């Protein structure tokens, strides 16, 4: 039996409420971070979600090994990124302006978010249910959806490509329609997006290369080292010496695995650490900057603003205001 409230990726890590328009709001548990997903039913078995999350710790699945039925899932990443793992050793990741296409029944075991703020729009479908829904409401033959599903399975564990232009345009429209509360038109445009994706992937899908398991394991250790050393000296040369890798190999392997340059990841880790200190600590902005290796406060402020959109001082004032 398919149950979106039990099987969506945030289900175990959140609480939920359902409003009068049947929008399901999943609120991330405080011990894991903050933020929410707003899940909107389009047709039976077909959902769109708007995700806005600050995830501090890995999300782990303790209940499900597989979905209750075959699923198609498309994630359009707008900001941040994540890395996920299934119980068969499959791994995938995404980054801003990339789309991840998945077809199967495998549920993830854990997911780690590589940057503080994660924003994305998801399509989530139960294949057998939407096949019947499309046939009944739109007269679409079952083999259209089945063919799309089989194509995505061919690219297991998933297909990751730059977000297609049509998807960028339509996801922006979907966001605006949701903000305006125009749910009827939102549902129509969501179905339009899904059918365009079936057409696009079937005709224009490029061949892609997924990093090997060995490569992912190796570069994951580099990431873990960075995560623990944000207040220490960090440089490409230091990482190369520590993990016996050339500069080219390190940079290319990190980017292919996490879809973000290693320089950017180091900066984002430091800024996330800074944001926690600004919220919870009493050190001055200058002291925090020095601890993170920034001798020039203006460079620290510029780096912080590039991640959070506001200066460190503005961030602290906003956090203090929200507390009261």
C-alpha cells in the first residue's frame, strides 16, 4: 500500500500538518535542523513538493528498505546539495541547477546535505497509480509512463544532468503559482512538466558517467576531514598531501562526487559553522572570522553573504530577533 506520509524522504525526520487545500507541510525536527517541505497532491499517486531546509545532521532511514510500489522521483536542486546512499551500495548526489531522475523501488538508507541551505522542487510519483490516473483523466496510454520508468531504471542508480531549460522555466512558474495560491493552475502546469520530461528524457537524454563506488568512498573521506577541520588550516595542497592525491585528481573527483568545487565546499562548511556561532555563541564577528582563518573581516563578511545573502552582523541580529 502506497503511503506518501510514510515514504517521502523527510517522513521519519519530521512532523506534519495538512491544510484545507490538502497541502502537507512536513516540518523538520529541531534536533536535525530547521525548515520544511510542502507536499501538494496533483493527482492520485502524483505529488509536487517545495523543499526549504537547513539540515544539520545526516537523515537516516530506519523503517523502510523499499517503497511500497514503483516510483519515479525527479529532484530539481536550486540551492545546496545532498549525497544519498541505498542499501545495495548505490550512491548519488546533486547540486544547484542540476536535476536527479530516479526510477525504482529502492529507499535511501541515509542522506547527507553538503551545504547549509537546501532548496529544491520535487516530482514524486507512484508509477502504477499515476498510470491509472493518467489513463482515466487524460486518456494517456500506460506504455508512455512505463517507457519513462524503464528508461530511468536503465540509468540506475539515477540520472543526474543540468536542469533542462523547460524545467527551469516551469519550476519557477510552479513556485509563483503556489505563492499566489492558484492550486488549480499549479496542478495543470505540474502535469505539463512531467509530460515534457517524459518527452525530453526519451529523445535527448545524454549519456552520463556516475563515479565508481571506490572513487566515492575515497573522496568521501576527504569530505569528512573537511567537515571536522573547519577551524584548522585547510588548503588543496594540504588535502592532497594528507590523502596522497594530485591536485587535479582531488578537484575532479570531489566535483564529480558532490557536484560542487572543493574550494566552495570548504567555504560553505566554514560559513555554516560561523552561522551556528553567530546564533548560539557570544564571540564577536571578528573573533569568529579569525577562528575560521579570515584575517580580513571584510573578506569574511563577503564570503558569509555569498552563502546566506546577508552579512554576519545582520544574520546575528535576525537570529536574536527571532528568539524574542
